[in-house]
C-alpha cells in the first residue's frame, strides 16, 4: 500500500505519540510505502527549523537534523511532473496532491480538514485522516 503524508502528519509523528506516529511505525516496518516530494520535504524542514519547533526540541533534546535524515531514509522521493491547481484557498496544499498523483499512491493522509480532507478523493487517491487510515490498515494487519 502506498501513501503520501501531509506535512502536518509528519510534524505530528515527529513530536507526539499517537496516530501519526503509528503510521510512521508502519512505514519503518515496511508495511506501507511512503512517497514525498522535495516540496513537501522543504515545507517540513522549514517547520522543523521554525522558532516554535526549535524551542520544543530544546526541551526534548530532539535533534532536528537526525529526524529529517530519518524521514529521508524511510520515504521515497518523487518529482511531480504535473502541476495541480484545485485548492485555490491554499495553493501550497496542491503540492501534496501533485506528489500523490506522481507516486500513484492509494492514500493521501492529512489532518487538513479545511482543504484536503473535504475533497475526499482525487484521481482514485483517497484523502483521509490518520484515524481513518488506521481503521483501513487494521483490516490488513
């Protein structure tokens, strides 16, 4: 099963034990395959080096660079060839769709209820929350 994780899921998996970290464990165990793009990784890097995150990592002693390298090692990087422009309210979210389409994933996993989740499906890619995805994946494992 192939997935793309939105940046908000990556951030959640980095800092909290919960649904997003369970999905990351499935990726680590090679039960699912994660696809990201350079644009998603760049957004993740920017958030990880934001003042808010730097403050959090000081408290937890989490090293941002090592987490970023771990994500790179776990995920397959694709370079979308097609530009998508269907999320007009937040054009930056289109990069998540572009990656998903390029990789031909089964699921795009996001917490973004304002833009992505309301689409529900795009070109046979189901757009679901981590909670929904874990319900689906539990049927397989």
